[in-house]
C-alpha cells in the first residue's frame, strides 16, 4: 500500500494518506497540494502479523523515503481508524 505523509504549510500539522489505487505517490500529492499540504516522506506500508506497520521502499516519483517515525505514525493511524469504526 502506498502512503505519503504531508505537513500543512501554515499550521505544521501532519497528515497521512494511504492508497491501494494504481496511482503514483506524486499523483496522490498533487490531489492535496491546493490545500497547502507538502509531502515530507513517502513509501510503502506493510501490515505485519503482530498488528504493527512497517514503512519501506521509497517514492521515486516524489524522490522521498520513509521517515524514521513513519511506521509509528502508520500504526497510530490504523489504531485510530479501527477505534472510530468500532464506535460507529
């Protein structure tokens, strides 16, 4: 699964986007560029059997690699999403 981590240029807030769609990291970034989001890291997310994520590879279209904290960010995003789904 491809992912890109963005930082909002005005607020500094971080946001992550994941996709299984047949698209490039660059195309994913272009979709949110009008909203002031700048890509800061990118790669591929792999779900591990123990429930964590691994950030691997690199985005050739953006020229970005995973950041050291991306695996933690992906895991936190996944956990938050599951909790939201369970409460609805």
